[in-house]
C-alpha cells in the first residue's frame, strides 16, 4: 500500500503554524528560550543502556576499597544524553513532532528497517546498513529477515569487512598499488 507523505497530514500543518509563531514572536527567540531553566530541563532526556546490552564490555575500575588489591572488573553502562534545549523548540513543538512521527508510523518503519524489510521500494531489497556496525558477537542477538538467516548475513558482512581491512593494510604496507 502507498504511504501518505508527511506533508499531507494535519500534524505537519500544525508544525508549520508553530514555526510561523516562532518567526513572529520575539519572546520565542532562542536567547530567551535558553534562559528558561525549566524549559531546558524538560527538553533533556537521558537513556542508560541495560546490563544485558552491555554484556561483554568489561572495564577496569580502580576501587581502593576492594578486597583484590584495588582493581575490580565491572560492566560499564553507557549513557546517551539527548539535549534538545539548544534547538528552537518548546515542549509543545516536541509534542507536535512526536504526533507527526506517530501519525507516519515512524517506530514501525524503523523496526521494519532493522528487521530486514525492504522499506525503500525503489531498491526492492533490505537496507541493512546497521549490520555493518554490529560486532561479530551479535549473531543471534538481533532479528533480521534475511532469506538465508541472520548468521549467514553476519558472516557475509564480517567476511567482507575483513577483506577490506586486509586490502587496506596491504595498500598501506606497499604490497598493493
């Protein structure tokens, strides 16, 4: 089924109207918005990775109070901070953007993309660019709709990455021109 363009839905029109308000109201100048600490706090989100996501990424923690001579091996949970406060938006603007994303099915489209569905109908194949960044250890930890299975896909990707690495080293070492 054909999907509607985001410019054809009422949520987009609402965003355009909000943008016009920003252009016409001096109180909505970014210098005034940045001075509002409550607004800035409301436009910041922190995401912390889960322990299961971080499986295998151990770091050394020099804790002098530990019983093993001051060094302990711990899992580091990573934080991702999304700070929209430096953008020319308000909480209302963000709500309008989220409404547009919901109306267009953005979450479903992102899941389709990661799952291996052909989301770009002009290419007629899956865009699996994110697999290029997955470590070898991710086999079995992500769900891909690949005709021959995710293990084969990961083997192909990492085999190609290894050949590129070897070729690059040969060029740097002068073995190839």
